[in-house]
């Protein structure tokens, strides 16, 4: 830690500070007034082991001009103690071989999706303007400049029982690899879709439950309605029932398990005649053999890191890391030779270029990458 702090005060650190801050998602330019210690740095410092905490600045000693350095020190220490240090001090020991001749450049994901109507019509969504994209007798669907698709139902009466007055359609919103989008459902529930994900839902929730189906990864903030439980179904037969809560479902077909993680409230997860009632910071995992496992004391911040614009890897194997990169940058992954067994721990801004991300990983452990025609080749 002493060596890190000494280096951060050196001329070399000053030269590299803008790039380091960009990689960590930290502002490199000091503010004109004192930094808000509690709001900006405290969340980082709270995650540092107690034995290291005495070496970090107090609120009184944290001053303008040093703010970015202390934030970097805290963030780097978090990564180092996790066991897979991204070495920001050293200049790149090797360059990333890249030969992308496939036409389109490889860029980070953006807010984009497609609305697929019940009759098969496909409507491209973006975040550039406020406009109505679909309208029916009792519903309106429109985009806004915040990158949201807002569904509104004007059906009169109690839609749980009155089916005659509501024009019912089941639509699907799907994000491509390299896409992310937020959907406001007819009841006010927010569903944020990660890359290569989808959600199917009706234009009005009727009957005794609000039911949606998903693929990929979706973060939900469910509008409360005790009379009409909210039910999420996945392709591998996991079903989640809630009344009003926040939770994340990761159900990609190429992942080894379906994971439902609860942030607050309560959910009931069912699969193959097994039921688990989750409490906050718990996770239900449904493996490919149909077995349900309950995980406790889950780091929920890392689970929803994607929603907050970062990759967060905690002792993660290379195949899991590369699946995340594949979906976000819309690239294929190929392994040459023996698959590396190193575990990665890092927090990386998802708006970095793929070259920056791979170089950071490549300069950390015994792994090498090369890009050719939108395929990332991984070697030991």
C-alpha cells in the first residue's frame, strides 16, 4: 500500500492518471470545491479490509487535487486484495494483437433494442426522441430520450376481471448483443434488460397475476400490488413470484445455472417441485441438472454491476469473464490450446474499448488475447 501511494504522488502517475481514472470510472479533474467525501469515496473505502484502512485518508486530510489519487488508491486496493490485481502502475508489458477486418468496429454496448409485436412486426428502438411507436384501442407504447420504452394501458375498470374492455396483445422487447434497454411495464414495473436479453409481456395485466417471460438477464423493480402478484418465468422453468421488490434474474442459455438474486423485499422461487423463499442478499441457483441451491450473503452490488455501467469480477474464471465480454461487445470467443485456469477479480468500466479491457486482463495474469474478424482468441 505504501508503494502504491508513493507512486500515485510521482510524475509518472500524473502522466497516466487520466487513463487510469477512465478505466476505473473516476473523474480525473479535481472539483473546484472540496469533494463530497461521504458520497464519493466512502463507498469505496468501506470495502477495504480493516488492516489496510489506517493507511487511507480521513475526511480532514482528503483535499482538492488528491481526490482522484485517493480514489484510485482505494479502487486499486480493492482489486488487489481481491486476488487478481490489475497492475495499473506498469506500462503495458505486451500489446493486444488485433486484426479486425469484419467491417464494423468493435464498440461497447449502447441503449438499443427491438420491439416485436404479437403479429411479428419489428420496431427498432433507440433513445434519441420521444415518440409513440405502437398504439391500440386501450394502450400506448412510446420511447423517450432516457432510453426507456413506456407502456401505458387505458383499460377502464378492474383489469384483473374485466377482459372485454381491454385489447390484449403480448409483445416482446429484445436487446441484441451489445444492447441494453429499460422497459416500463403497464403496471409501472421497471425492467432493465442486459445485452442479448428479452422480455414478453401483455399490453394490460389481467386476471389474478401479472406474468412476464424473460430470456438473458433482467433487473426488476416491481410495482407493489398485493392483489396481483408479479410472476417471472424463464426458459429453464424457474418461476419467481413477488408482490413488490427489486431483484435480478440471470437466465442466459449458455450459463451453467439460472440465478435469481434478491436486493430487497421477498420473492418465492420455484422449479421442479422445489421452492425457496428468498431474503435480501440471497440467491437461488438452478443448475442444468434441475437442482436448486440457496446462496446466502451474496454481494448484490457485483450482481447488478452491469446495470451500473461496470464489469465486476470476483474470483471469476476466464470462461465466465469472456461470456460477459462476448455479450457486451458482440464478439465471438475462441480458445486455443488449454483453457486458462486463472481467476480474475477486477472492476472495469463497461464503456472502455474492448482493447482496453482485454489489455488490462492480459497484463494481469497468465492469459493472452488476439482479435481477428470479431473473434477474440484466448490462449494460456
